[in-house]
C-alpha cells in the first residue's frame, strides 16, 4: 500500500514540475499562481497544498534536486586533471533527464539565482586545479570563469532549444573541446597546457 501511495506522490510531483516548466516558458515565477498551475496539470488545489505551501517552495525543491544531482557528479568525478570529461558528461545527463525544467530555469523567465548556484558550484570545485596549473594568472581567473560559464550556458540553451538532438555524451564532448581550446588560448603564455595533452588524458580515463 505504501508503495502505491509513493508512486502517486511521485506522479503528482512530476506533473507539477512539468506543468510549472511549461508555464515558466511564458511568464516569470512571480506571475504564476497556484490556480494556474493546478489547472495546467488538472489536479485539485488541495492536492497541491498537500505537498507545497506555494509556487516558490515547489521551485526551490526542483532546484535543490537538480543541485544535489550536480553535486553528486562533482563528488563522483572531482574536477581535476584527467577527470573533467566524465564530470561534464554526468552534468549533461542530469540536464537531459530534466530538460524541460532546465530549459525553463535558464530561459528568459528563469531563475537567475539557480544559475548563480551552478556557477558557484563549478567555480568552487575548479578553482584549486586552475590555480595549480596557472599560478601566475590567478588574478585573471575571474575573466576565464565568466567567459566559459556564459559560453557553456549559451551552449546548454541552444542544445535544449534544439530538442537535445545531440546525445549528452556528444554535447559533453563538444563542450569539453571548447573549454580546452579557450583555456589554451587564454593561458598560452604559460606553456603548461595543450588541448592535445588534456584530450589524451580524457581518452585515458575512458579506458
């Protein structure tokens, strides 16, 4: 009996998440009402309030769930030499599994706070590696982060708008190559990194 109830709860929450994602394609989170959402997914208001106190609470749960999965990807594949490829693949798998919600979150009516949480996660977990690789360019890292993070965000938006036509593995590989090329161009005065060297490390970790 408990399993049946759990399935119902999961189904209801899934409906609410997808419904909220659809509504966020057209209006900001502050403009969406509980009445609109329950009508969108065809459930009762009382059912909504069994699980959430308001729309922002639902959005927060969605974002926390996404962040938990991304943080798990970091734990399983820490951002360090010869492991970045797998980390990026894991991130794209998370995005693919939640594509409609992610598309809404990073869209024109999305939540900038969620994007900032992702940026903070990536920066905090890559800062140490980049500082080790390029100690003489530490003061310039904020520019590199800004360039790469905004570029990756644009890539994700385009990928989602294209219906995620490319597999998560293919999208991750393209992103990896672009980041490596940017890294090589930005830090080419150090002579410490090359796209070939990093790519060889990526191929090695797959073996």
